[in-house]
């Protein structure tokens, strides 16, 4: 067996070598016709040539290289009168051994080839008679010498050609690796340049409007009579919020892309209603469509059954497709059409098409529209700001779920993207995942919270939000203080940053669940407030005893909802 490192050129090389040996033997046989060689010589050369040519059809078989060497040894035995004593057997065996050694250069079998040749050479010179009973009385002496020379020449050519092939393959592999590295480096540079632009654009808005609001506040504090309307302040704050949302969207896209490329994406399998999710997608973008003068139409979804699958990722794909349609449309309609095709009573294909009346996809980008960071130059403008990752992420997610996203039709008057994924039907007696009873919105008076956070700005923000919830709270600015408080003070809820000095959030959570904490804290609900959104971190946090997660940045509504869910399921709200 040839070592795997030789595989790139093994088949082609062995095919060429076998064919070359066969044709050379046929050429010598033709020569022997003119010089009057005996029938035995013709039969010998014809059989060996046929064997070499036949082996060209089996180069992918594991037994082909040993068979090639066996034919060479057999040819040596017959032409050297059965490895007779005092013969020139070494003239054959040295190049044949070298050929076998190079053929198995990275395999222990090279020692088998070497050992067989040395055994033949030793025994042929220790015996007074040939090792094998092979007699070719008709072979003339001049032919015998010529064949000795031919065998040695052929074997030497094989060795040299093999070494050349190995060197050529190494150079080609090195060149391909260098080309891939350079291509990856260029792609990385282009990606970083693109992301730098995408980050700096909303950051510029945040910095500019923040500076404007600070200037207005300073003027009011100084008693300067510079008119500033509440509407202007509200618009500035709205612009800051919009830019912040765009930054969060960029970070989420980059994280999703990283998970998909590393294969770390994990899919859920829960019951859900596709009709409900489609309505949520329509409702979330209806306001934006109204502002742009667009009609967002969701065709009837009454015939869609409840399914089982990853509803979060499916909704993410739909949001990406519909958002793209809204982003690049100036007028007309955006139509969402869903179709369920049943392949069996238990499963089927769910297809959703999103059609718009925008400019369509330029012909030069049709083949690359699903590549990352690809956007049409004709539609690059401020109101269509984006990372260019949406379609790439959508297709990768769909393929991870066993489906695909395709550009179904394209023209100068719009484009239609279709996502098709196979789902299983949900049993009728299983409730839909994610449908909860409404949690009360009244204040959480009487609830005592431990806030574990080391960043002063985040402490200040969380404090303002907790004030709105009307709870009492203690602050631990590092893990050591958090442990000390958990050891002597009972809490109703712990808000925990995972990355803190002295002791991180994982260690603090494990401490709270241990016998060192007061009994009430061993079952206290713990909510991680973290900027680390990777699944590995979340899994580690769950193992430490943390109940739920709230990714930074978060809003008051997010904190209120998560806190109430944990308190409602663990302890009564006091």
C-alpha cells in the first residue's frame, strides 16, 4: 500500500509507468522481429508487455503496485535464467529495489522490497544452480546482454521518473497552498476593510449625535438661549438608537458567520407554527414598509401545518430575505408566499418565496450573490447599509437545516428568492414551543437582587434599569465580593457578568450552588449578563448552575422579561 502522502500523483504516475513499460517492451519485440529472435523471446516480451498494459486499468487498486513489482521480479528471473549463479542479477535487482523503495518511501513495506531483493541476490550467489528452473536456450547471447541493459535502464527510468513526480507534486502542492494562503489573506483584508467601514458608519452617527446632545445640554446648563426643540432631541436619540441597532446586527452577523464556518452552529428541534412566524416577520417590517411607501403582502397561510424544527433559525432566514427586499425596493409590493408540499404523512417540504419590485440582481452578480460581503454597486447607498452577509448566512443556515436558498427569478423589475427546507409534522397533542402565559408588568417590589458587574458604565446602566423595576439591589464589582455576599445574604435573583476579576462568573455561580452559600442562594435564579455569545460559553455556564442568559447590549424590556420569567418559575414575586 502506498502511503497517503503519495496519493495526489499515485494513480496518474502508475498508469504512465505501466503504459511506458508495456510500449517499450512491444517496441523491443518489433526490433527482435527484424533481427531474428526466437519465438520464446517473442512470447516472453508479449506476455510481459500485456501484463504492464493490463495494469493500467487497475491503478486505483491496492494490489496494483505489488503486482507491478512482481512482474519486474518475474522478468528478472526469466531473463537471468532463474537467478542463476555468477549472473548479473544485481544489474536488475539494484534498480528494481530502488524503484520499490521509492514507491513505498513512506511505508514500512519498503523494507520488505529491500529484503526480498537482498534474499534473491544472496541465495543466487550461494547456490551452484539457479533458484528457479527457467531455461531459454533460443535466446542469443547478444540479446541476453541487450535485455540485461534494457531491464536496468527501464527500472532506473522508473525510479528517476517517480522522484521527479514526487518533486513536481510537492512543488504543485506548495504552490496551491501558497495560492490558497494568499487568497485567504486577501479575503481577510477585504473582509476587515468592509467590516471597518460598516462599523465606522454607525459609530460616526453615534458619536456625532451624542456630541450634539452634549453640546445642547451644556448650553442649557450655561444659561445660553439657544433654541432646541424636544422633537430635535428625540430625533437625535432615535438616530443613536438606530445606529446602535445596526451595530448589534453587524456583530450578530459576524458571530453567525463564524459559527457556520467553524461548524459550531447548533440546531434546535421544537414544535412551532410557521403561520405565526410568518405573521411575526410581516408585523416586524410593516412599519418600515409603510415609511418607504411599500406594500408588504403575506398570502394566506391557513393551510400550513404545525411543524418540528429550528424555528429561530428559520425566522432568521425569512427576516434576512424580507429585509433585503425592503432595503432594495423603492415602490410597489413585496409579496411573501408560503407553500407546504407533503412527501409523506409525517414530513414534507416548506417553501417560502419573497418577491419584490426593486432593481433586481445585476447580471454580473447572479453567480456570486450568495458570497459574503457581495453587494451590488448600483444599489450601494446610505439607506441600504448592510454587511453583505445576510444572503450568505441565510443559505448556510438553510443548508445546515437540510434545505437551500436560491435566486428563483431575476429581472430589471425585481427578484424572487426562495427558501425550501424539509420539516416533520408536529404531533397534534404537543404544544407550540415558546408560547408562554403573559407575565405581569407590575413592579417587582420586595425583590432583592445581587448585581455582579465590574464595568462602572454597565453598573450605572443596570442600576437605572433596576430602579425602574423598583427592586433593591447590592453591587459586587468582582467575584470575591460576590462570593462574600452570597455567603451571608439571601437573594431573590442574581445578575451575573461572566468575566470579572478575582473570580469569574462561572466560579461565582458554582459557589452559589455549593454548601458555602446560604441555603436560599443555592437555588436562587441566576441570569448571566454577558457579551460572550458563543454556545461553548453558554454550555459551561449551564454546567456551573446559571439558569438563563441575556446578551449585551440589552434593553429594559429584555431585562424585565427575563427577570420576571425566572422569578415566576422559581419563586413567587413578593
